[in-house]
């Protein structure tokens, strides 16, 4: 009959070290992406990153924007009015023709 041979093989290393390397590489990738992101996240970033004064900020509208703009007491309407006023005082000739 045929001959059979049995070979002893080494067991693979612990998978814990592989998982630790994966977590470490993931953390490194997140750190690098966070440091290289050049988005403007808050109003203070406009001045610090661009060197330009902030004219104003307009919040997102929860409802239909037209309804918020027609309501003079809404925060959206007030924000647009504030930006418009800042633009009017920012130039020598008054409010620009387009915004």
C-alpha cells in the first residue's frame, strides 16, 4: 500500500499582535488625515487660516429657507441682515450690487 508521512508544522503566531498592528495603523491614518485636513470648521478658522475678516455666518435652516427669510424674527433672517449690514459698512461705495 501507499506510504503516509506526518509532518509537524508550527502554529501561526498570536492574532492579537496582528490586531494591535491594525489598530495602530488605523490610529496613525486618522491622525495624519486630521492634521492634513484644511477645511474651515468654525468662524475663527476664517481669520486664522485665510487672514481675512469674517463678514458673518448664516445658520442652516430647519424649515424651508423662504419661510425663514420672510419671518423677520427668525435667526436666518437676522443672520442675512447682519451680513448685509456688514457688507454695506465694509466698502467705500456701500452695499455691493450682488451677494
